[in-house]
C-alpha cells in the first residue's frame, strides 16, 4: 500500500470552521482529523473527547492561511521523506496541499517541487503532501508507506531534516543600510509663504 486510505480524504477536508455541535464552546474550531474513521470530516477538541477518544487523531494548524501538520505527529503514520519542512513557532511542520503562488522559473533556482514547480528552500522533492501524492499516483516512484521498522524510518526522516535548513519559512529582516548612505544635510526649511 503506497498511500494510506485516509490520506486523500485528509487532503480534501476543510478545516477551521466552527463546530456545528459545540459552536458556543471556547475550543470549537474544527482542526482535528481522525485516521481511524472513514467519514473524512474535521472536528473540534470536544468531538475528539466524546467520539474519537481511542482513535488515532492528528491536529491541523494554520500558517499564512494554509493548512500544516507537525512533523512529529505525521511521521508516526506516514513516510514524509522528500517533502519540504519548515520551522514555524518553534515546531517543524509541512504543508498538506500545494499553495497557489507563482511557479518559479528554472533559471537560478536550485530546488523546485517536482510536481508544481514551486521554489523550495532545501533539496527536497515536493512542497507538500499533496504534491507527493500526485507523484505517487502518476509515477509510483515514491511511497507514504512506513517500512516494517517504524523507528528506523522516523530516524531516517529526522536525518534528512537535519541536512535541510533550520531557517524559518519567513525571510529574515533586511540588514540596515550601510553607514555611508547619503544623508540629508541640515534641517529642511519650507519655502516662505507667497503674499
């Protein structure tokens, strides 16, 4: 099995709506997904406690209006090798689906997603789980299946992550201008009023 049965429903699911059942509660945002149920729907913290208590559940988070999942959660159930990861709020995450941004030109860009052409920070093959899924469906030259030794696969993923960038996905603030930048001379004066 190259692709687990819950992955495509996960990538199609809408998250972050208000729960229809627990809408008045403080944590009623639907940002959870059950890997054991076949309904393929998102649910809130309270639904998890009542209907998915003993199930395998992952939490979806948001970064710049796009859905992400923490590497620490998803790598337990999925081989995420080849997918670009980012550090957001001190946690390593990856994007669920391709983000609608302009594709890069191939000139001068060292790393691009094999499926959508998006510029990548590090030498990974895909920008998201969705792009890796498309590649598997098209060519079958990648897999989401963890091998028999789950720990060995997770350690291999962590090794690949260490080789990648530790920089945040947000660019650093630009450096201050050089000290020899041209400055104004003196205090500016207004022209006198015309009479």
